[in-house]
C-alpha cells in the first residue's frame, strides 16, 4: 500500500481550514439523553473517537485493528474531519464518523475505499465528493437518536461546504461465513444499485454466488437508512478480511435525496 504524505502539523495545531467550514456544535435532547454533535478540534477529541472505534470494531466485532492498544488508528485519520456525538450527562463520546473532504483526498492521491474498489467510474464526482467511514455507535445508544444526530451533522457539513456527493462503505459482519451478506446483495441488486456509470468493482469480491442461499433478508439499520435517504449501492460487496466483514459501497448525492425522509434525516441542513 502506498504511504500517505506526512501531515504538516498534528491535529491539535491545525487551524480551521479555510477550504471547508466545520458547522457549530448542536445539542439534541431525547427522552433518554442530552446529546451534543460537534467536530473534533483537538488531539484528545480524536483519541476519544478512536477509543470508541476500537471498542466497537475490535472488542465487539473482532476486527484486527492496528495501532496503539485500545485505539483504532490508521494513516487516514490525520487527513479527515471527525464528527462526534457526546452524551452531555456522562461527557462520553457515543458516536462518530470520519469524513475525508475532497481537497484532502486530492492531497493524499486516493480514497480509503480505493483499497477495496476500483472507483474509476466516479472520477468526475471527486471535486465535490466526501468520503465517510469508521461509523460507529456505542452499544448502549443504538435506539436511533445518535445515528440521526450524526447524519444531521454530515448534512450540515455537506451543504455548508457545497459538497454534492457522499461515498462510503457500509460494513456487514460475516460471523456466519458471509451467507447473510451474500443474500443481502441478492435482495438489493434488482432495485438498489446505482446506474452502470456509477458502478465500482471490488478488488476482492465476496463470492456471492457460492454463499447465497436464496433467502430474502432485510438490510441492517445503517444500510436501510442510507437507502431511505436516497443512496444506492455501487455494486457487489468487497470482502475485508481484517474486519471480517463485507463492505457495501454506497453512493449518496444530495440531488437524489428522498423528500419523504429528507427532513427526518437532515433537518435544518436540507438544501433550499
């Protein structure tokens, strides 16, 4: 794998980049929690996100995670913006996404997803496309309010910066050997795929034909939410052996937003 350029400064020293705006923190009150959505601005806030990622991906899902003990760290982190949801009663970070903006992707020379997919058909979208990833929510906060708060933060980020497209992998665990993921792809491919000109092709495809059993399955909540919002699947899933999951590459364009769910998911971030 090609090495990424070394960041000029550590995260804690980087001034806000004039090439994109980080929306201000927002507070949401639910029946169970007081939640704050904000962007990481210090090294310690990034570490909080990495600790949560380790808990979910390594401890819960059994992923082989590199980096210091108790942290999920990779070379893309220093180039990304990190969205956090914090429980204001416990002050713990309970949800996170990371976002690679287009000018940073151009600087690196590639997207994270290019390690798994051929994205050559999406080249024309890159100047206004963000890549999202490392999405996770603490197991005690999976009632829906945290992921909705994260999506509201992503929507504000996209609209305030003039970004038009969001790309990212939605991971499906393969504890069953991949049968569920294969059946899921077969269930989605007739009505939820992008047009052919937006297809991506996995470098290590999940062997769908060998693993599928002909059973119709419902998508996991994250993928279901993406599809309701208007996202599409870019083709067959990739197999990620490090995380032991099947990655479904999803593409969402603001111009394709589903009006029925737009206000529910994006709130005040809706384009006008």
